[in-house]
């Protein structure tokens, strides 16, 4: 929403063009570029001629930054990161991804994105969701889910729990087999990660009272999957949810070395 005059003022202030450069302003008018100039952060220098500068501004060749969204981040953590990196405003982003009952939790694909500053919440949400859809098609998420009797939504919920429970990639298929076996037997999932999701601030150790919190996300109280994902899982957690190890495991506990023991 920035007009050509403001852009020219900024160029003058930063000494990219001379003060009161009427030639530059006339050139913009002659070429009918008043509405074509894109606002943003550019790499420009005073040694560039007017047409080179205008070419960059019309094409919108802004500086882009690499932003990595870690696997297992919740919508709130993603919003905080994007806000800190000046890509999108936290509140606007959250309004878009958590609209009443509808949430994009689970579908904001963790990846490295190249975006300019002030890219805007709407654009980055669109980018992350379309990335998820692309990866879902490439890896046949929906077909694989149906083959094992799940919907894609259910698989993403399960993958989000696996993401939070298994720190090591090689354990994910085993953790997945525990949850699949429990679901088949009608047992409660009893996942600590779902309790941590309910709590505003995650705790080092959960106590008895935490396990009694009445929430549909409490898998110690309620059977089956929670109503939605508890984070945005990465590809290996989703693949683990789709391809559990063929074992009869029903339990896992944390061992001394930070790895799990399955039984």
C-alpha cells in the first residue's frame, strides 16, 4: 500500500538517487509505473542507473531470508518465530490459522522457507499449506492412510503425537506401532505429549493432577485420538504414522540414554 512518491522519498533518503530528482519522478510517470513499484527491502546502490533501479522495483526483486520452521512447532511457536523475524505479525498469523473450531495446526509444513521481510501472514500461511499439500501428493499420504483404515486428518493427529514423543527418527516407527496397537485394542493412548499440549507452559515432569485435566486432548482420560494435531509434524513422523513397525508393542518408557525401551 505504498505509493510511488513514498518509494522515491525513501530512495532519496538512502542516497540511492539525488535529492529532488525530478528526472526519476518524470520517468516513472512517462513509463506509467506509478502503480507498478513494489515496496520492500532491496539491494540497491547509487552506481545503478535509473532504469536498473526501476527494473528491480517493478520486478519486486526484494531481499529474501531463509526461515527454518522446526518440526514439532505449534502454530503459536511458528507465529512467535515469524514475528521475531519480521515476516508476519503474530496476532494476524494466529487469527488466520486458528479460526474458531477450524485450525491449520498439523498442516503448516515444517521446512526452510525463503521470504522477504514483511511478507505478511496471509502469504506465508498460503505458502506453508501449499507446501504441505505438495508433499502429501508426492508421498501419497491419503492413499496410504486409506490403505490402513485412516483418514489423512487422523494420520496427521497421530503423526503430531509421534513427533512429540520420539526424539530420534529411528524410534518413530516403533512409537507408531505402540499407538496403532493401542488404538486397535481400544486402549487409551496415554501420551504425555497430549497433556503438555493442554498446559499453557510445558512442564519438566507431569504430576497426577495434570493427568486428570478434563480436556478432549487428554489421552489419559479419553480413548482414541484427540480432536486435532498437537503440533506440526515433519515428514518422518507422518511416514511413521502411515508405516508403523509390525510389532506387538503396547508400552514404551524413557531409558537412561534418552532413548525409549519398548515392550
